[in-house]
């Protein structure tokens, strides 16, 4: 039978009298009864069992300690529960802490912490509102002060010192985190290499495990990239080979921008600003290559499009034979798709070139028409002048014919 920290002198005369009569009935002494009685030395609401358990409690109440030196240094702390070897050993005045497991919360001196597992929150000194479940979960280093952390799993958040508002769920999740705040790691080894990075989210086995000091990353099923910040990575190349996202197709929106994907799998908007370009020069005759392309109509194979919807476009292999720059290849270097945006730009250039030629022709025709009209007007003027002259001559001739007759009559 364990001897408790409760001594005979702590019982009132009335209590000793009751124990005496009970002892007579059971045939044991009052001291033997007190050795097994679960009654507090300081309050009837305390329960201590084990050598040194709650030995220094004075005014604290509603405390329970089971195990060697559990809650040993407690004096005024209330509402604490310590189960296990030196669990909550150093707590003096902290309240509402729960420690289940050897060394759990052994150095804690503050409030509202919960530790379940050997060494869980063992080095927490001043941190509050922490929850640790698992061997050495949130174990920390001497004097740790991190608060509002939740760790579930073997050695989850075990190196944490000042980091706060972290959530680690999984074996060695956030394993090396020391001062990083507001991280969420779910999965075995998730964010296991993070030290000072904050506001990271990792979901999956080893998700974000390469992140160290970067922040504001989201890694789902991806190990992440050391030192990066502000990136979202979903899935692993070669492992996930197709992506399906609901709520996009058939949803009308305004002000949209076309999204593309580069060779690294990064999504983004293709930039058109001069800020992102160099060696800018007119396209000139380079666009004439599209005049050799052959547009076709076709249907995709049944495994790609069971409905066989009619399509219109180009064949990547044929385009590659004309101008390889207009083709994107797959991982094996084979033609995969046509860069239709470039084709459109080249079509625009050819259209503008043709438009300028038409404008020149129209200008030439307009000038010719103008010249013709001017010449016609001149001819009309000349004809009109000639007609006037002829009329004058005609009139003079008529006068000349009429003059002799008058003379003759007079004679």
C-alpha cells in the first residue's frame, strides 16, 4: 500500500474520532486508515495519492495528484490534475492544468494546459492554453513559453519554445518548430523541418516537410520548397496525374483572365506588360509562317471525348514541321499542343500588314480618281471654252453673211 502525503496531524478531532470508531470496527489503526484515505491536507476537495504528491499544497483546492511527486510544489494552484511520475511537479499557483503521464507538464507554472503522454509539455514553464497528446508532444526546451498550441502525436511540436497558435496533428508534425506562429500541420511529418516560419498550412504525409523559415505557404500532398514564402502547392508531379475541381465549368463570371500553366506546373496569367519583356521588336515577316499552316476539322478519340464533339484547329506535329516555336512539347519532347495565342498574334500581324496594303491601294485609287476628276473637269472646262469660242465665230459668220444684203438693198 502506498503512503500518501496526508498525515495524521491534518485531521480534526472530529475526523480522528470517526476514524477511531471505523478503525475499531475494521480492526485497523487511525494512522493506517489515514494512509489510504484520499482526503486533502489543505481542502476536502483535494485528492493526493503517492509519495510526495501534492505535498506542499496549502490553500489550493480541487487538485488531484496521483504518482510520485505529482503536483509536489503546488501551494495555491487550483483545479489541477496530475497523474504520473512528477507530473506537474513544479506547478505552484497555476490553475486548471491537466497532466497525465510521467514528466507531463513537470515544469509548468501557469494555467489551462493539458498534457497527455510521457514528457508531454514537460518543459513548458510559462505557456498557457496548450494541449499536448502523445509522447513528448510539445516537450519543448527548458523555460518554454509558447501558448495556445495544440499538438497530437509522438513528438509533435516537441522543440517548440515560444511559438504560439500552432496546431500539429501527427507523428513528429512541426517537429523542429521553435518560434514559428500560427502554423497548421496535419499528417505524419507535416511541417517537420519548420523552425521559425509562420502561417503555414500542411496537409498530408510529410506535407511541407522541406519548409524551414518561409511563411504563408499551403502545401497539400506536397513536401514544399525550403525557404519559400507565399506559395500554394497541391499534389506531387508524377504521383497525381489529373486534376478535377468542381464549381468552375459552366459558372459565368465577369472580368476573367485566361489562366495558363508553365513547364513547372505553376498556374498564372501570361504577362503582356513591357515590364516582363526584353528584346522587343516588330514581328515583320516572321508571321508569314502561319500562311503555310493547314487548319483542319477533327474529333478527339473516344477515350478523351466519348461524345465526339466536332473540333477545329491545327495538328501539333504538322505545325512543328513548319515552325517548331508554335508547339509545346510534353515531358518526352513530343509535340503536345499548339500555342494558339501566338498563332492569333501572328494572324493579327498578317491582317495588319494586309490592311496597310489595302490602305495604300485605296489611297492610290483615290488619288487616281482625284486626278481623273481633275482632268475631266479640265477637259470639260476646255470643251466649254472651245464651245464658247465656236459660238462666237459662228455668230460673227452670221453677221458677215447678213451685212452685204443690207448694202445691196440700199443701192
